[in-house]
C-alpha cells in the first residue's frame, strides 16, 4: 500500500500518524510505501536543503509506521546538485524505509526521465532503490505500446538496473501521447499504452512479491475495482496471489 504522510503539495503538516500506526499492523499490509511530497526537489539550488530536511522527516515518520520504502521524484534543475544531495542523504537510508527514486515523464529540466539516467544514479548511489512508473516512461519516450519499447525496458531491468533494485511498479496507463512529457495517468488498458502493452508488462519477469501500485484517476471510486480487475485479467493473476 502507498500513502502520503501529509499533504503532498506542502512542506509540512504531518497527520494521521495515530490512525496509520494502529490500523496497518492489524491489516497485515506489506510492503508499506510512503510517497514523498511533490514539493521535494533535490536538484534545486534553492530548495535542495529544504527537500533533504523534508525527506528526513518523512523517513522518521516511515520508521514510526514501519514503512518499507520512501519514494521520491528527483526534481528539476542541476544534476550536480541532485548528486550532492543524494550523497548527503546516503548516510541516513541504510535501513528501511529505503529511499526509492521514481522515473519521471521529463520535460523542461526534470531529471530521472530516461532509463540510462536511472541506471547511472543507481550505480553511483547503490543505497537507492527504483520505482518504475509505466506512464512516465511512455510519456518520456519509451514506447511501451510496442514490442521494441518493452524489450528496451526489460533489458534495462535485467541488466544495468538489476531486478534486485526494482522495489515497486507504479502501474499506470497514459492519457498523454508518447514523448509528450505531459504527466497524465489513465485507466489500465484504456490509454496510449493499451491492453497489449499492459498485458506484456504485467506478464514479464517481475517477482511475484513485488509491490504493484495503481495511481489511476478516480481513486476511491468504482474505477479502482474496474482497474484492479483489468490488471488481474491481463496478468493472468501472476501478481495478485492471495488477494
């Protein structure tokens, strides 16, 4: 399960700690993933230090909740600043919740958009884990609707990224066109990646215990059940054992 520890568009205001701490152990939900606030920008000269401080507060909350991973977007700005901040953070994330970088849809000066960027970051900072967002990868320019694009993804995951680094998948179809750099998620099989693309991704080599998180529109609505059922069918229940 993936949660925000506070308003994802703010720098503070942590909430719901007591409720989460009481409910999660009883529910037996694992892994628990905290998604860092969207304001985090480790590549910014203006907000880098503030972003580090927020991630450390998120880490403390994750420790309290028993979280396994803390997911963040690398941000927009300078690669050197991102690397410097990741180096500073390295001493704090040797145990859960593990700091986990998510690929982005790109555009402007956003970093972490291409798989080769992710490969390089994981090589330089081996304490990091990787969160694959399928919609972002498509929007960046990797055509997951095609066999060639999917082979490129699978080769990277099996090779330089490594299966052991893949912590989770954000399973989202894309409303936005290929290479648009426009971050708009859509319902499973109904977007630009399509049923065939999502089917092949779901039936790939992902370990059976990997976390698959849907961030599709209409969270909390009937569409959640529809998207879950579609993912079950497309995956032939590979990733949904025990549910």
